[in-house]
């Protein structure tokens, strides 16, 4: 976080809440209650937009009026917990046969017929 962001947040920001990743969400006191409130996030650690959970993303982009701290989001039984984008990390998905996963695929099962031109 830059010095300017710290200074702006200190003078004009009102802490609205935080998420399970430690990100903190702010609202500009000067625009509070107006049609176009200014909202922002201060990330805990690396600045990566995919680390913002869906409920806070909706609040930041004004899809919902009240933050998740005021109105608890309804969690559906089929929903999984939010995960940030893991591409490029050690936890990234690598399918069978990927070079970083040994580079060997399982043999074909015999149900595949290659196309052969006449």
C-alpha cells in the first residue's frame, strides 16, 4: 500500500468490515449515503483482485447496497468456499500428464478411434 493510499484512508475512510482473508473494506465519509459512494479495499498481503470474496465484490461494485457485515449473505448448500486464483502457485490445478506432475498420462482405454483419411 502506498503512502498516499494510507493517508487518504486515514483522513477520509470509514472501515466497513473485513473478510476471512484479512482484507479491509472502506467507505468514503464524504460520499456516504450519496448515489455514488466511493468504496475501496485494502488487501492483506499481495494485491490480487481474485482474493475478494463474492459478497464483498458485490458491495464494492454497488450490486448490493448493504455490506455483508450488515446483511449476512445467504449461502446456498451447493456453494463452495471462495478461493483466490491459484494460477502460478504450487496449489494450482494441474491435470494428469502435466509436465510439472510427472508428465505421464494414463494409457488410452480402447474406446478411442483415430480419424484416418481415405
